[in-house]
C-alpha cells in the first residue's frame, strides 16, 4: 500500500480525527441488529451487541449468527453453545449442523463433530463440502479408511469443493501410503486454485514426501519453491527449503534462504517456534546408530563459547539428546576470540578435541569433523566432568 504524507495545519488534523471518530461511532450506532452486524461481517461488535440483549428475545437465526460470529473469532465453545441454542429454538437447517460440526472438531470433540456432520449430510446429501468435512473429522479420529470411503463417494457428487483431493492425500498419509498421498496431492494442486490455502498445503505435503520418503531432494526444492512464491512470509517453508538445499549440497541457494530467515529474525518477524532456537535446522542425517540434527545459528558468534553450528546427536532417532557437537568461539594464538574450537557437550562431561577452525568455516568441514567424532576417528584431547545437581 502506498504511503502518502500529507502536511496540514494542526487544527485541520484535529478536525479530521474528529470526523473519523464520528464516522466510526455513527456507523457502529447505526448497526442496531444482529443481522446487520452479520451482513457487514462485523463479528466482534456482533458478539458485544448480542451480549447486551435480552437472550429470551433473540430468534433462532439471531442465535445462529451469534454462534457464527464466535466461530469466526475462534471462540469454538461459545459458538457451539449458541448453535445449540439456535437448535432448541427451532432452527434445523443443514448449515447449522455443519458449522456445529466444525466448531466441535476445532475443540477436539470428535464424536460430537461427526454426529453433527452426519446430521448435515442427511439433510443435504448432495453437498460435497459437508461430506468432505465429515471425512476431515474421521481423519482426526484416526479412521482413514472410513474417511477415504466418504471422500471417494463424494467425488460422484457435483464438484464444488476441491479440498476433497487434499483430504484424500491426508487420509493416505494416515495410512502411511505415501505413494497414494503423493498422487492425491498432485491432483489437488491442479484442482485447487493457487491462492487457496490447500493448494499451498498440497505443495508443502508433496515437498515433505519428496524429502523424507522419496529422498528426491530436487523434487522437494521444486515443491517448496512454488509454495514460497505463493507464501513468501511463511518462514517455516524456508526452513524446509534449506534442508533440501543442504541435502543437495547447493550451498549458495541454502545461504540465500538462510539470510532471508536471518533478516526476518533480526526484524522480529519469525514465529515463537522458529525464533526459540535462535537458528534453523539446516541438515539431518544418520551415521551408524546415531541420528544428527544440525542447527545453524542466526547470531554471529561474538563471545567465548558462542557457536554458529551445533550438531544435536540422538541414538536411533530417540528423543533424548546424547550429546551436542559444536564449534565454539575461543581464544586463538594471538589472544583474540578468532577461532572456533571443536567440542562436545554430554550430560556428564565436556570434551575438547583440540581442533581449531576459522570463524567462517564452511559447513562441509564441520560435518566431516562431526562424523569423524561419531565414527571414533577423532578423539578428545581434554575431558572435563560436569558436576551433577544435588
């Protein structure tokens, strides 16, 4: 959006602010019924307005619209309460049961969600969306075969809801049928418009299958690149892209996406989940019975002990970290913090391998030395026990 700077006298600015406030106030006061708020999609004010009314005087439709407003605001429990109230006052339309099913599902009340969707489908059996979302609940209930039966049946109806194809892929994944899921997600990409969330999600799931199942990292890059083009501010996609680039040893592309993430980190734009590590997982590999996850940190090492690279080692993809292999900023021969020292941190000890590297050491060198430690080729020069808490 273009920013236009307008210079005016102070009294004109004050007058403009007064007029703006008056328009907003007048617009709010002028909408004096739940249907008017609903029509304007002013859900927040609708909820406030309904709260101040005599509940006994609200119609069934008023109750439904209030429930829908709560649903749009993410208040799923409140939405269900209003939907139930609408039902008790005589509203028995399929859309009421449908939205009640969605609200129950988002609140993880799957049995009630399924029952609501079944009621909606019974009343409007030719509605493909109702069938599809009922299947969505079956997927959440870990019933992929039942979900697939519903989804395939819905394909015989008039095609109005292309998310069906994405849900088929999701159900296939629940069955660990990644080949079937791949085919479904490829179909979904052709059926769902590019601007739709589920088109992007189909690209993401396809990329994951390429990376983790097919081990086709070029394919993963292609899928993630398309997803990033459509959602450039979804930085979790950059993380996936970086891992695909590292698997291909495409360091230049990986650095480009890493620097984009780092810039977002510096601006405070990363999600809490992405920023909590202060870095990004760039590689993942197995060495013998060890599983290794590599973190590249955003912040440049600037104090003793800080590190640009950490290799988190678990045994056979376990959840407990067996050790952290890291390249820590240390004092060099000239008495300056200008070398990275290869170390490993265990729960009960700290190991120093006596090897030093320049601060801008390239990742392949780091990985080679980490693997050397795991293979027992590189041995510790110094071992310091770690005191346990009493």
